[in-house]
C-alpha cells in the first residue's frame, strides 16, 4: 500500500545554526531555569554538558521545545555516571522529583510545574546478537551520538562553553544536511539488523516530519527483513513500539500514516505472516487520529493502544487478528476485547442505524466501554458519528434524579427496580419527563402496574396445570 505524504509535514531547512542561548530561550521557563543551573553546576565541576538528540533537531526546524535531553561527559578519572545524580540534585528545586537509575547514572528530573529533564552520562553501545538489547559502556561524545537511531537525532549543542566562545551544533552523521534534504538516514548498514524496533521509530519520524527513508537505509531495512532479524525481538518490545506510534498525535505526528509506512516497507508481515494494513482500515484510522479519541494512559496496554488496535485489526480476518495479538504478547481479556471488536462494531452499527430517538441510541451505545465507543466512531458513517458524538457529550453521563432507595419507597422491589431505572432513563432522554417529581410519579405508576400484574388471576389453562 502506498502511503500518501501529507502536505502539512514539510520540514523547514535550517537557515542559521542555533547557539546555546537560542536553545535556552526556546525552552519553557521552568525547564530553562533548571538547565541553566545544571550548566552552571557542570561548569563548576569541570564537566561538559550537552543538549542532545530530539531537542536539537526540533530547534533546527523551528518546533517548540518541551522537555530537555542532556548528556554529561565526566572527567577521565571519574567513574561512569558518578556525577549525574549530584548535578541533578544541585539543579532541582526542593519540590522537583529526582529519579536516578542505571549503572551509568541516568537521571530524570520531574519538574514540579510539569515537564522533565533527562540527564545521562555519555555512553557507547554494542549489540551481541541481532535483535538483542545492547551492552552499554561509558563513551565519548561521538560514540554517544553515533549509537543513536538516525542522523537527525545524533546532534549535540554544548551548554558549558565560555559565554564569549561560539558554540556550534555537533553533527557527526550529517543530520543537519539530511533534515534539509528531507531524508531519514540510519548510521550504518546493520542498524535495523541490530535493532529491528528502529523500523517503528523510522515510520514515526518519517510521518511526523514528512521525511523519506534514504535509499541506503531502505536497503538496510530490506536486508534485516530478509535476514529474519525481526523474529528475534520479543512481542513485548514490538507492542511498546506500537504504543509509542499510536501516541504520535501528541507530538504532532500521524499514527495512521506511520502504520501505512510500516505496511509499505513490508515490516508488518515480518511480525506475523499475512499481517497488513487493509485499505478499508485506512480511513477509519485517519478519522481516529483527527478525532483525538485515543489518549495516553498509565498502563502497559493503555486506552490509546487498545482503540487503535481495535480499529486496525477489525479489517483483518479474525484468526489473523488473534495471531497478531499473540505475537505482540497481548493476551487475556484485553486480547479478547480487541479481537471481538469487529463483531461488536457490526452489532452496534446495526442497532444504531435502526434506533429512533435518543433513548434508543443510548440503549445501543451505553454498554460499550470508552475504547470501543471511540473505535466505533472511527468506523461509523458520518450520520452515525454525529449520533455517537451527541451520546458521548450529552447522554452518556446522564445522572438520574432518583435512586434505588427512591424506587423502593415508591413500592418497587427486586428486578422491578432495575427495569424502572431503565424506563426512567429512557423517558428523560426522550424528554417525556424532565424533573425529579416527574420521575417519582413515573416510578409510582410503574409500581402500581407491577402490583396489578401480580394480582391479576392466572389464565384458566395455567390454573388447571397447577392442580394435582
């Protein structure tokens, strides 16, 4: 499938190289203050501090900076990572949260006002086998930059140079030129073989910045696919990459296009034979992205991921969808919900099409969890989308003016209470009643009807059957 390149993703060619002052000015004020303190603390300790990776890239193309990724070079006689936590605590405010982890001093400062700063010691990486996690060791700035996934992320800007000395972007891989040319390039031919999950990051960046995968990088990806490197990667790692891909809308990206690129590059069938992005799913996925219905969650399988998988896999045969979920290590109730969404969608759309009145629409949609409702909207015709939107915005959270205790007081008991609550909800949605008093009056009428039904004599045929 060919992925149409969006017209709104053009990358602006860098006109002038940014300086450390430009980087600080582009950061939000709370982040800027901590980074300035980090730079001062590093300078006092004789350490070199760099802004690295994505923030430098975004600075070059004029995108706003939110968080800061920093790397520090320790003195030659210092232990790897021995200074990073000390630097972080020197720069953090008392109400910030400093989280340190890893042998090499990776530290995250979670700002009290929101936002974060990631600080790490310069490092190098080697891959023992294709698809395995890397071995990490202390390294130089160039080693640290060249271990990164793409040239556009292998950029650094010194923050601790003397104020009167010029600072320039350090660019060992030609990432600035690649950005200007609109190309996404890996560092070496074995890059995708060493870490096949880079294919997912390639799709995310290509969609976000309207880049094309450079010719030699396409060849490197094809070589990794032919060599079976993707089979060595766990399903959990691929699921984590899909989770990031589906959250791309938060960073200005396009999850639907990123998934289409993975299909175009033949990455999807490398996860599970036969897996693809059917043409029928493309419009619903784009609709889901525009609606912003999926959002980041806090669990390993969050709401966004479930919704996007429901929309995508509903276009595939059910056995293939189940195999794909198993390959991604998605099991249990979550897998059952995702795999069964195609049937849920068909049943709900038929009920919605025949519904007359808001109460009938509510009855068709109320039992659907939030993720299924968002996925249903993505697949629904425009007329039904409006009904779903109104239900979600106005009717779904309707609070009844009466409680179960009120209905008991009105003379109802047992299952009659549940049936009465359904009747009262329907009457409110259809505007047959509007107030608590009217709801209580309807409850009393329902109770009276229930008593009449109980007092009504049984038909003679039934009475004869009960005689001994």
